[in-house]
């Protein structure tokens, strides 16, 4: 039995994936003033790299890009050497 066959039962397990986009440093008073709808600006722009995490573990490196009004991440390096 191959590794893929042994792990096939995991294929439908949901895993949270995050792109780590650096933001500003905020004072506690600024954090306490945040509310639903607040906007926190990030200095990151399209073309810059971000780290991609799955369940908190680094799995890839991505590049920020714009797709119409949405900001997206395109994977540029995937695997254990990300």
C-alpha cells in the first residue's frame, strides 16, 4: 500500500490556511478602539512575498496580487523548503 493510499482518509479533513501579511504595530489603546468595520492598513503591496501557513505550519511562500477588487496570493514556492 502506498503512502497516498494510507493517507487517503485525510483528504476531506478541513485545514485552516492563512497568508501572513505584516501590519502595523498598534498601541493597546488603538487595539481597544477597534470595532467591526475598522480597517488596519498594511504596507504590503502586490508583488511582495508572504508566508502561507496550514494549521499554523509554514507550507509555502506566496506573492500578493490583485484580481479585480480582491487581493489574492499566488503560490510561488510550495513544500518543505518554503
